[in-house]
C-alpha cells in the first residue's frame, strides 16, 4: 500500500523513478512556474536516491 509522506514545494513534469539493487532513484525533469501557471520554467538535471529496506 502506498502513502504520501510529503510534498515537493513545486510540481515536476517528466519525473523518472526506478528501483535497482535496494536503491530507489528519482530523476527530475522540468518545473512549472507555480500552482496558478503550469507553463514550463527550469529544466532540472538532478538525480536523487535513497536506500530502501523492507
């Protein structure tokens, strides 16, 4: 069962998520200008990861 544990302070388009060898990877895409303006803003080239233990 999935649950939401938090929210980003901005919305992201084209987010890529993958799981490999115990690690969960997040590769971000393009931010929007805000909740009232979904037009494109910055392209983010960051990759984040976290270790998962079940």
